[in-house]
C-alpha cells in the first residue's frame, strides 16, 4: 500500500502537471508584453529624433562667422522648359547635318515604308521638297544651287548618292554639307541605278515633313527660282513621271516577266522623276515587282517607275505622264546632248523656260504654267555664265 509520502508526491506531481500549461501561457504573455513595450520605446525615440531634425536651425555667433567665411555654391538652376511636343518631334525629325547611318538596305526600306494611318499631324509641320542628287562624284554646279536655295531654309532637304569611293567634302556653310547618304556602286543601264534611286527615296522618307521627291543629276540646273518651283510642286495634285507606250519602247520587255507583268503593262520614260509621298512609299515598299525587273529588265531606270505606276491604278491615275526635266535627246541619240559655256546665253535660257510647247500641249499642260522646271546636261564650264544670268533670267 502507498505510504502517505507517496500520496503527497503524487498530489504534487498532479498539481504541477495541471499548472504547467498555465505557466507556459503566462510566460508567453509576459514575453509579448515586454516586446510591445520595447517597440513603443523605440518608436518614441525615433519620433523625437525626427522632430528635432525638422526644427528650424538658429545658428550661434560662432557658426554665423563660419558661414560667412565659407562660400556656398549657387543654387542649381531649373532646366528651361522644353517646347511642346519636343519628344515627338525629336523622334520624327532626322538630323539636319550628317545623315549617314549604318543601316543595310533591307532595314532602311523597312523603316522608310512605315506610313501613319492618321493623316492629321499632332505637331506643327511645314511640307518640304526633297532634292535627291544622283551623282558620280562632285557637284560641279553646286554654286548655282547654293544661290538657288539661299534664304529658303526649312522648305527643302537635300540627299546625295555618290560613288562610295568619292571622298571630297563640302565647305562649311554649304547646303550640301553632311547630306551624303550611305551609297553603293552605280553602273550605267544597270539595275543598281534603280537601287540607288530607291535608296535616295528611302532616306528622304525618313523625314516625315518631305512631301515631294525630286530626282536630279549633277548636270541639272533649275530654270526658275525656288519660290516658283516650291509652289508648283507642293500645290500639285499630280506626280511627274514620264510614261509612254510606243513600239520601240517595248523592245526591252522580257517574256520571262510574264504572267506578273504583261506586255500591255510595259511603259518607258525619262529617268528623272518627281513623286509625291504615297508614290514614294509604294516604291520603297515594293518587294514583288522590283525583283522581277532586277532579274529580267535591261535599263530598268527607264522602265521601272513608269511601269510600276501603270500597274498601280490608284497612283497611275494621278500621274501627269511627263517629266519636269528638259533633255535634248536629238534624233536617235544614245546619250543626251551636253551644253557648255558657248551654248549658254540669255536667249537659250529663256527658250528653255518656255520650251517644247508641242510636248507640253500633248501632255495637257496649261499654257500659262511652266512645262519644265529643270534642264540638263550642263557641264562645269557653263557655271560662270549660269551664275551671271541667274538673277536676270531665273530670278534668284
């Protein structure tokens, strides 16, 4: 039988067993209480420190003397406010000088082919004429063009495609400075000549303000002043691509172009064209017809643009079927006639300004309007006379 001592021990063990959970719970409450008190004390200390740092500082005499001896830096100036739509215009406007880039043709054409569907512009915009010069090297008539462009900044852009090996640069202040685009080799009557023309168009399309696109050579001259030509082009509702269908123009058609290009689609015309923006976009975006021309056409520079317009009725219906650049081909010449100093005089220039009435009347040109705006081919030894007569005949 258990003794009294054993019974007391059992009772004590039972009491401890019953009190153990309560003791454990009490200790937990005590721990959380001390933790809460610690947090409150830390919060009071931090709050007091923040209030002290926010109080105004009243310097002592000693600190004032120290402040006088130390020169404080001037307060930072706030940046001047940017013009409205600054970011948008910087994105859309290419640089005015040095338009070189490292894009390959496929990337260039892809970027140039982008066309906004919303026709209203969210910024102030002045339409410009892109003057695209396809040259072998130098621009021997540059001084004449410098005078032509003088005082008309903001209404034109210039693009030059030249032999990539040509290294001469334009003088400071020239309108041609920095206007060379990445160029490749060009051969007469070769498909790479149309590649160069499309490359010029693609670079010009990167400027959203360019509305009219004019192809010229280094031997071209303007027949009127800039204001007359700008107004003529910007207000025109037509493109100016020479395009005709005559028996001798069909000689270069290849049956291998069939069935995509039929003989009745085939057209011929002058290489020197003037396009509006929709037609320029159509040209650089063409990945269907141009490979066919490249593969099978001889002298595509005289056939690609006229035929492409004929294959695109929505654009061809707005074409005037004539060029704006006068050229003297004579009778059955392989190359046009060139004009030097002896041929240039007041009578000749005035005749050019009124030239070829029969051609213009056949094309339906209003007799009160100029038929041609430019002429070629003029050599470098004609420059002196052209500069002499520019103010009295061409009025620039």
